């Protein structure tokens, strides 16, 4: 009931070792669950709403949802995983999934789940972190507001950021400056990364090449 696109494979990946047999047995006793094929099953919308509205029916609801959502994210279904993690109220797991996949989701046209994730974090007073500011910067840029985007990226870089996110934000901010002809500002953003020993050599070489292009 938690899964947007329920599959036996996703259940197995999240720790339900006998998922196929368990689902077959469940479907035989619960008319609201239908087995479509060896991997896919469906859950009636009314039953889905009942389960999601009554987490008390499953004492281990949050642990199950966390495990399932994390498994979906790790199996390449970040949007589906985020929906499950949001339903379970898992702020830390949502932040972790966004850090790994937010820019990818935006680039593949899955903006709605990114917005939903930001709204969820905002409801839990998580809205002025380096990560959330970075994502909002990307959203602003896609909306055509380069100046607002640059401001959000700059604020993000003033806060703690995972190295990979910091590199991504710095690249985007530098390109934003360069596209407006502000090459000095672009270089100033890139140069601190070139000698940052905490970054992988590949990233340092990439930003060095970018800096050369702007000079």
C-alpha cells in the first residue's frame, strides 16, 4: 500500500525474503490485492488509502516504510522511494535521497517529487540548509531567474555541503556568472575547489579545466 508501483522485486530488495510467496498467500485471502504476474501486483485504491491513513495497523510501519523507501532509492527508483519516505515522515532519509538524486530528478523532468520533498522538509523546519538552498537554486534557474538562482547557490555554498553537492553547486554558479559575462566572479567560485584536498582528483581537474576556460 505504500508503494506507488508495487513489485515483488522491490519488496525482496527491501528485506522481505519470501515476498513472492507471501504476496501470493496474501492475495488469496485479501480481495483488495491482485497478482498481475510473477513480479507485479496491484492494491485497490480504497485499501491503499485505508492503510496509509491508519499506520497504527502496522506497529512497525515506519521501519517498514523506511526500509522500503531506501530500497527503492537504491534500486534506481528515487522518485518512488522519496514518496514512501515522505509518507513515513523520514526526514533524514529524504535529505539523503535528495542529496544523491535531486539534480538528476530535475534533469529528467521529475520536478514534482523534488518540490514535494522540499515542502515536506519545510514542514519539519528544514528549509535553510545548504542542500535545500542548492535545490531551490536549481529550480529558480529552470524557471528563468538567473539572479535569484545565483543568490540561492551563493547562500548554499556558505553552509555545510557534501563535497559532491558543493562541486555541483559551484559549477552551476560559475556557469551562471559566465553566461552573463561575469568571468571574474565565475573564476572566484571555481578557484577554491582546485586545491581542495577533500575533493576527488577527477573533480579538481574538471573545475581546473573550467577555470581555464573562463580566463
